[in-house]
């Protein structure tokens, strides 16, 4: 009867020339009422979806003007490496542009499995599984590992893909204060020991630039009998003796059950992987929906990632240069008077606090030729808006010193530094 009434009502409004949605609830209403982005565009303070015309990694062109790029995750500067480009071109010629299906059915080629073997060896695990996106790794793996009867402990600053993976799984979540092992232990101690539990954390936190306290975390999960997964999206190529991530950095590979990584940062491509024991990876291979129901990574992308891994291993000086640049910028930005929070990696945050002031500073820096990322709630807590800067091994001292001059000029203009 309800359906019949609605159908009659709809026909009545069509007959009178009125829109059905003018009277009845419309799911598009919130979209029509969304004006925040339009207002920001009109005022010239819209920082998203920039139209980058060309890029040589450390510099980009926007509206015909060159900007020094301090907003990329291209930590080792490999996206324009000639060997990587050639590897992609060669695979493109040999395998074609795409695979037109999921790996589960027709999209699995030998390159995918070769990359998985390389990745597993690189991070010190038995097996690895490649996904088409990094976001899809966390969404699909977490949802396959835990369910509604389990319990996950998650750092409040974990990446959105971890948050959504937990939502997708319908698992019960206990969030603990950022990198606060005492708070985590309190929550662990109150949990039912007969319930399966899981801890997920970023290795390097993408907005704060600090590193998870993995030794303390591993000690806790070992004591409570809990499995652990580390998201190394920003750690691969950056941390570890050979750029092999957070667990390797602390010498805790054997104590870390699962290591996740992405290709869209240091590995110069797109996609991601998860690595661990063979039975776990085999299970995920047959149960992770984001892997099974997503088109396979194009061969050219797989080939470029393999070449990037090769270069990371044979050119450790890139990582050494990255850390030299990181220390230089951290020291000088602090000397200027900026609050860089707990940053200890190539992600160096400049805490501003006020959301509007953050946009003003971002715009002025961009006008002066410095590209940064303004970060506002919900990506960070209220009152903690910031500029996220990140550095590459290929930045020159001249570029860095120019940026420091602009940080000094614009910071003083807006009263962020004295």
C-alpha cells in the first residue's frame, strides 16, 4: 500500500508539471546546500585540486608559475627517475595499457607475483599481496581480518583508510590517545581476554610526522596476546636500514605480525601491499574484497614499482640525503620560531591553530612560490590546523633556503613567529 501511494503521488506531481523532489525528501538536499567550497573559491582561498601543468618533482607549474613543491610524498624523488620511466614504458609495450579485470580472475600476470616476492623479501616477511590502491589495502585487509565479535585498538591519529577499514568490518573499536602507550595499556587491561583483539597503527603519522613508539607497543601486545599491524605508507623508503620500514627501524620485524605499505610515496607509483605469514596472506588473497573486486594494477605501474625498489636498495645515499635535508629544515624552521609539534621525519608540520589563518598563510606562501598543504579539521583535531610540509632527497639547498626566507616573511606578516 505504501508503494502504491507513493507511485500515485509521484504521477500526480508529474501531471501538474512539478518536480516530485520539491515536495518529498531528497537525498541531494545536503549537496545543494553545500556552499563552503564555492565560497572558498570565490574568496581565493580554495587549496584543493590544484591544476598542476607540469612537474619535475621538486618544482611544479601552476597557472604558468613555478612553485617549489613542499607538499608531496615523493620522499626519494624517484617519480622522474629515467630508469623508472623506462621500466614503465617497456612494460607498457610488452603487456599493454591495462588488464581489464581483477587479479582474482584474468588480471594476474607474472609481474604482480614477482613484485610480491620482492616486497616480502624487502620487508622481511614470508609473503606479500599487492592491491590496486593503498587505501584498498587497509579497507580490505582489516575487514577480512576482524569482524563484529572482535575488538580493534586504533590510534586516534591513524589514517582514514584504517578508520574506514574498521567501519567496513563492523568491528568494535577502542581508540587510544595519540602514541600514548599508557592509555593503550589501560584500554587493553579492561578488554575481555577471551575476545580476539587486534592493534592497528601508522608507522609514521601522516599529519604529525612522528613515529609510532613501536618498542613499547610490541611489548604491550606481546604481554596481552594481541596481533599487530603497522601501516608503513610513509615509512617505506624512509625508515629502516635499507628503507624497509618502521619494524626494521626498531629491529622488530619478527614482532610485527603484518606490515602494510603503499607505492604512492617513495615507490613512485600507485597501489599498495600487505606482508606477513604465508597462511595469513593466502587467506587475505581469497577474502579481501578490495583486492578481489578491483581491477589489477596496470603492468607499467608494477614495473615502475619494482624498479623503484631496486633503486632504493642500490642507492642508499638518497635516503641519507633525505635525512640530511630533514634535519636542516627542522632545525631552521624551529630557529625561526615555528612550532613543529612532535615531527621527527621528512613530514614537518607547522602548527598554526586557527583555521582561517592557516589558509591565509597557505595562500601567501603559494603566491611567493612555495607549495604547502593546509590541513584543517577533520583531518586534525579542532584548534590544531597546520601547514604540512614534506621534503625530498632531490631538493636543492638553494630551493630550501628560498623556502625558509618565505616562511620567515609570511610567518612574521601573520604573527605566527616574531
